[in-house]
């Protein structure tokens, strides 16, 4: 029981590390402002050099923890019985501090890469190309396929190295692989296609908010009102970005572009262009879609621990081969690999006949399909857990929750694993492509960061949900086991899975509403509205824009 408690504590720690890693994305996005106000966000030396070298440094630090004895407690007098009873020498405070430091340095480096890698890769395609949309769609699928292959290697080859040669060799192989990938990436620097640096996006967002707040009491009917400010001609004030037409949403932000008679446009903290204001509006419009994917991250995080606990009670033999329980999470990766391999040959032709969409399904449709499949996955998990628990009680395993039941195969878990893998493909790939295309030209990395932050919030939400469920379902005076009891046979994991199912259904309804209300952007900067919600794909309409004369530097009222 002691080793299981320690394993669950480790899983809890890793969940918080993953959460902070993804939420560090927000801190990394602010790094250009902290280092120098005018650093370009897409500039390669900042976004890549800092994050890649930081990640490599963190992995090297973790390798040292696993190989040098001074970084771990003295285990000379610690045999298997003492380890089981928890009587070994505990780690010193400085050892724990070092471990936490290298873990979060690694997380910070990963946070810098996560929002940049997909958008930087997509930037390599020419928007003027006839096959741009098709190439972009295939890129995001290939990108996620590469991520999945990495996960499969981590759950198989790295686990094998750890079992045969120890933790030091396992972490060392990761550090070496990261160092080699750094050299390979930087070797291709002369061939990369770079967007023009547009300055820090967070600075522009702050300028809009400050300017709008300063003029919060100024009326559009004021005699001092000249018009909404914009540069003349086709040139945008933001490098690397085209102009964005005015929209009627979030009218309170329009006051940032409201030009009075005494405004000369020299101070961006007092007067912003329409394009700059519309950038902030677009970021706000995008928020509900990635917010609806937080629930998928909650389910994925719960599977990381709950499904492994289930597998410990089941028979993991495949013929004469016994699969380690720690390798069970590889199956969602395998399902992702198979699905992405068959996506264009099977799914696209079939869905094209149903939807009429040349790409098979729109971006929001794919996100919706992913969320729907995740509901099926967690519902099946509840059904199977109910059966597994009943079987354990009827066959005398109620108290022996660490004993494998030889007649009940762990491969029943593959159904929920494969379903959640399918859900992840549709939802995450569709979300990344959606955020990249819909985000402002000079803020596409922030759009990609939305997906990463949503994943981090899901990890935190899962941890908080577990604490609430344990507190609410535990009887007074420990008279009743909580749903998430360490003894899985006396707990009620099935109730917890069904709670997740209900929450996922509510989240799916919220997504359908948000997708139905969303207006796609058109290439000329106006909005493309869908009468069919997420089912339609980029049908252009003319926006009702109060700005009528694009040749003037200041646009007058209607």
C-alpha cells in the first residue's frame, strides 16, 4: 500500500508539473516585454533559443538527479521491506528544492516551445498558394502525428531503457535526443520562412485596454469626436499584419480608436488604430472555443491515473507476453497513429459526401466530433468500471485491490483508450488549425498558446475536482470510503466516471452554442458568418461596417 500511495503522490506531482508547464506559456508570452519592450515575438533567437536550451538544460538537470548519489537520499540501509513501509531516509530540503527547480525549468522550456512550434511550422506555407488550405490541413495532422510518435516512444523505448538500465539512462537518452533535435533544427535556419516581426502582441493588447479605459467616458456623439483612427492606404501600422476591417462587436473597445480633435496618433497608449483594436476583439472572440476543450484535458488527466489504477487489478498478459502497466497509456497514442494514417484515405472521402466540405469537415466540426467521442469514451469507462468492481467483489477481491484478477483482461480498457485517442485527434488538431487561421496575422502564436493554456487549466481543474470529490463523498469520521479511495474495489470510480460524463455533456452543449454563434474571418479581414453553426466552412458575406472610406487616415461617422 505504501508504494501505491507514493506512486499516486508522484502522479499528483506530475499532474501539477504538467499544469504549470502549460500555464507557463502565458509567462513565456510575456517574456518579450520583460527582456526588452521592442523584441519581436516571432524572432527566432528569443522564442526558440531560450526555450530549446532551457528544456535541454532541465532534462540534463533531471539526468543528474538520477545518476549522482548526492542529489538523492542515502539508500544504503534501505531494503525492500523498509521501502515498502516507508522507513527509508527522506530527502533533504535542498534535494527537493533542486528536484523541483529542474522540473519547472524543464516545464518552462516546454512552455516556450509549445505555442511556437505549430504556428512557426504553419508559417512555412505561402498563403497565396492555390493549395494553401490543403497543405495547412495536412501539416497540422502531420504535426500531431509526430507528437504522437514521440509519446509512443516515451511509453515503450524509454520505459524499456529505464527498466533495463535505470532512470539515469532513461533521462540521459531524452537529454541527448533533445540536444540532437536542437542541432537539427538550427541547421535548417537558413531555409526557414520568417514573418516580419510585429512587436510584442501583449504590448498592443495592453495599449488597446489602456486607451479604451482612458476614453471610457467619451461619447461617440461628442462634438470632439472626429472618427475611428486608421492609417491611410493598404499598409497596416503593425508589421507582418494586414488591415482588419471594423466590426460592431465589443463596442467598448472601439473607444481605443476613437480620435478626438486633440489626438495626433503619436501616442499608442492613448489612440490605437482600428486594426489594433480588432486584434483584441478577435482574441476575445476566440476564447470560448478553446475554453470548451478544457473538459477534454480534464478527462485525459483523469485517465492518466485512474485507468492505470484499474489496470493494476486486471490481467495484462497478451499470450505469453506480460505488458507493464506503465505502458498502458501507449494505446491512445497507437489509436491516434492509426487514425491519422487513415484520415485522408478513409475519413475525408466519407465525410466529404456527407458534409460537402472539400476537407471532409470544418475545423469546428472536427472539434465537435472530438468532444462527442470523448463523451462516449468516459461513459464506457464508467460502464466497464461498474462491471470490474462488481466482478472483484463477487470473486473475493474486495480487500485485495493490488491483486490481479487473472480471468479479467486489462485489454477491455483499450476501448476507452482508443476512443479518447480518436477524440484527441479530432479535437486538438482541429483546434490548432482553427486558432492558427482565425488568430490575427501577427498574433498566431498567441492563438496556438490558447490550446496549451486550455490543457494546463484542464490539469488544474482535474486536481481540484479530485479534491472536491474526495472531500464531499468521504463519510464523517472515515466511516465511508470516498469515490476515489485508494482501494479501488471499495471506492466508486464508476460514479466518478459518470460525473465526468455529465460534465462533458454540459460542456458539449456549451460548445455547440459557442460554435453556432462564432463568425469566421474572411481573408479580407471581415467576418464570415455561418448560418449552420460549426457545420459550414468559411462562407463569405459582406460585413456591415460603419467605416465607409478606407482612403482617409481618419474615418468619419456614418
